[in-house]
């Protein structure tokens, strides 16, 4: 599966605050382009987790 289901929040933060450019960390960039980030927060319920899991399974 190529692409990702997450925001670019962290990537933008490091590029803006530390001046990183495309190609500075090719292995990390390749991982970041292909990983999937799922929601995680303190009030995440079992029902929420089930919903998230089922949707990921249906896409994969």
C-alpha cells in the first residue's frame, strides 16, 4: 500500500523548525511516505478502535 492516512504535522514541524530538506533522510522519508498512522488519544473507546480497525482492514 503506497501513500498514507495521516497529516503532515510532524514532517512540517521538523522541516520548518530544523531546516530539513527533501533527501536529507531518505530512509526515514520512504518510511514516512508508506506508513499508516491511526488515531490515538486517551478517550479512544473499544468501539472507536473496532471502527478504525475494520476500516483499515477493508482498505488493505
